[in-house]
């Protein structure tokens, strides 16, 4: 029995694992690579396996970094089953076509440029039609039900508490009369996500493949993050500003809506709170994302997966995804109108990492305004616009324009759908009847993985491996490793390094142009500064020539 790691290795996107055992080859997840350019180029690369030899696929959940290349699989001829929970299937039915629309739109822009340059057009990664057609492969399964794939392979989906329909998957494989059990954690929930149940604790396993997104830190507790959320929002609204919340359309948006609906129960007899709450309740709340609107409908249709206490609220007529002042915008015109109004409000818009979608327009109209707040509530992958803003960049480029970051920037990490270090360790400790023989850490940045690996090894006798892209491990006493394939991005490393240098030069040139324009506008005349500026321009020119000669 073998596992090959073909995504989410020392990074947080592109989950894709190939399992071979009992005469079968199957996939766990097939996600889109996002964030840094060297990761995104992997989406266009051929799959590192012959899809005609894949017997079936298991999908942990619907987030695009786990499901986003399923339409590409379909486009290239894959027609075997995809097992997933009903809620995951329902969410994929809206998320994958939405991703296909993005692929087509971005490809159209690229082809316009190619046409002007006399180049042949290229195809999108996949289309809306590919995404819609791939849904015919999904076989919905229920939590806690053992599914017999064949005489030698069985699986069970357990609630991961990460998002609606998310799963921890147990896999039993029998070879040569011996049964071994693999557990794929998928993304483990944050244990106090408002709408969802806590992650299922698994009692036994032979091998564990586990996420490690927040392996190096602890989250705020639920009461702390709710108070912080209210303080930030009310202060911004009182100041006459807009609160822009870049939110993942599926999961975080619905949880924020719940938070807004339930925040009134925090401090009932607190006068200061009463004032903040009154400010909040007078404000309009806009969900400006067609995908989030559709996803909220899926949530409403799957409320049987909510926590028991939430279901009790619903039975009493208190819908946590609906309240006075809440508006779902549908059209582009409605979205634009939000930025034409001076009325303080809350705008929740996708994407959560600010790389695509309507959120860019809301950032463009607010990130320069000291009265406004950009409030991040989810993980920001390296290389994304959201990560650059959270990390404190003073100027950012949005839709081709450069903006000074003058808005208040806040990040409430406790709203993440991922377990923190404490609960990742608790998940490991939950294997009470049989601890895993070995743990593989995936879906995390190197530092978080290194810290979590050390913590696990310090507190248990379990060996821990952080696999690299393309590595295959035999799941037996030898734990033999071989190199199945090389990360395609490594072949382009020199060119990617050149791109990074060019980006740095571009930023410096933009800054110099801005300063020079200001000098001209103000009729400033600093000869010494102009000499220095001219010398620097000549230095940059030489650097650009050297880069182009070495590309």
C-alpha cells in the first residue's frame, strides 16, 4: 500500500493524494493551486498520474483548494465515481461552475492579449460546462455510514466541523489478509464554529494524513472574537466608515451572518455594549457575492447538519442566516451602488483572499479611506493580495491602480475554519484505542508544520513526516520513500525568480514615478535629488537589461 503526495505539500492549497492498495488506485481530493505564481502554474500542468488508471475518488469537502480541479479531471476523460457528502455535492454544484466561469473570464482576457501579439488562442483550464458535467460523477454519502467500495476497501465519512459537509475520511484496505486503516483528516474544524458540530474524534488508525494550517499558533476563544468583532465594527460605523469583510463565500460568510444575528446575547446588561449593539443594528449588512448567496441557500437546505442548539433556534423561528437589515445583492449594478453611497455599512464580499471577485472593487473604494476598516476573518495564503495587506504593505495594486493603505486593517484569526495547534494536538491524542504508527503533515506552511511536528514528537511516540511534492511512501514497517515525480514549478525556478525581481523593480519604478510627478506638480526644484533619481533610473535600466539577457 502506497500514498503519493501531489499537492498541499509544504503549502496550503492544491490538495491531491494518490493511494494505491488492494489492486486499486484512487484519489483523495483534487484541489486548485492558489496564491503564489509558482503554485498557480501547477494547475496547467498535466496530472502526475494516468487518469485512466484511477478507480474512484474521495472528496473531503467542497472548498476549491480541495475540489477545484475536478472539472479538469472530467475534461481530460475521467468518468469514475466521486464519493462525497450530500452537502459537499450540493456546494460543488455551485462552486465548481463558478470557478469555471472565472477560468473562462480570465482566459478571455489572456486571449485578447495573445491575439494582439499575433499568438494563437489558448483554452481555459476548464469551462462552466465541464464543471456542470462533472457533477454527474458525484455519489452522495452520509456521515458515519461505512461504504463498501469492494471486498477489500471500505470508507467512512465523519464530520470534520470545518464547513458544511466537510469530512474526515477513514479508509480500510485489506491486502494479503491484513487490514490497514488510513485516516485523511481533510481540514479539521475550529471546534467552536458557530453553526457546525465539533470535529469527530477518531479512536484508531494505522496511518494519519493530517492538515497543519495553524500548527504554530492558538486562536482567540469564541467570546473574545465576538467582542472584538463588535468593537471593530461599531467603532468604524460610528466614525462614518464602511466595514469591508473579505470572506470566503462558503462557510465564513454564513458564520459571520450568524455572529451578527447572535451577538446581541453577549452582554445584555452592559450599557457600553447596548450602545455598540444599537449602532450595529442600525447599519445595513450587504452580502455582495452571487456565490455566497447561492451557498447560503445550500446552508438553509442542509440545516440538519447544524449543531443541535442551532436547530432548536430554527424550530422556534429564529433563522440564523436571516435578520433585519440583511441584503443579498444580485446584480453588478447593485454591487456598484454600494460604493456610490456615503452611508456607513457592512459589506461582506468574496473572495476571502482578495484575489478575484467583487471584493477588489470594494477594496479599491475603501482601502485608502482612514474612516473605513478592512476586516479579515479567514486564512490568507502567501502571495495573495489579502496576505500582503494583512502583512502590512503600505501600498497595493488593485485592478491596475496603486492605492495607499490608509484604512484600518484588522484580522480576527479566531474565525478561521481551521483548528489551531491545541485542537490539532487534541485530534492526535483522540486516537485512544490505537495510535497511528506514523503521521504525515500536509496543508500547512513550513514553519507551522515544523512547530507541529516537534510538538507531536515531544508528546507522543509517533513518528512524523513532512512530505515534499511528488514523494511516495510505502505504508508498511519500512516506510520506504521514493520520488514519484518532480514538482513542475522547480523546472521553472529560474524564470520565477526573474519574475520576482521584475515585480520588485516595477514597485520601485512606480514609487519613483509617483515622487517625480509630485515634484513636477508642486514645481519643486531639487537638482541634487534629480541627479540621484537619474542615476537610480540608469541603474534600474541596467538591471532590467541583465534580467532579460539571463531569462
